[in-house]
C-alpha cells in the first residue's frame, strides 16, 4: 500500500512559518526575561527553533515560496 505523506501548500506553509517564527521569538523573549538567561542559551534556543523549521522544510511537510520573494523568473 502507498504511504500518504503530509504536505502543505505554499501559501499555508508561508503562513505557518510566519506564525511559528513570531511565536518562538516572543516565547524566547518571555523565557529569557523569566530565567535571566545569557546569550549562549538564547543562541541555542534560536538554533533549535530554526533546526526544527529546517527539518520540516527538508522532509517536505512545509513547502514555502517565501511569499513570492525568491521566485525564479521564467523567460
């Protein structure tokens, strides 16, 4: 039997990525203010959040077109 893969459309991927980045940024700022963490912890949390996003794009669950900013022009 064929295996069904979860793949989101381009616009949906762009919206989800934007919401994810905003939520993780606000979450990092909030967590850092509570725990008074240093910049190494902040860099690690940022790297981890970007790694998760990269992994979702790499396995093609998210298929962003970056709101059309980097579309290749066809001749």
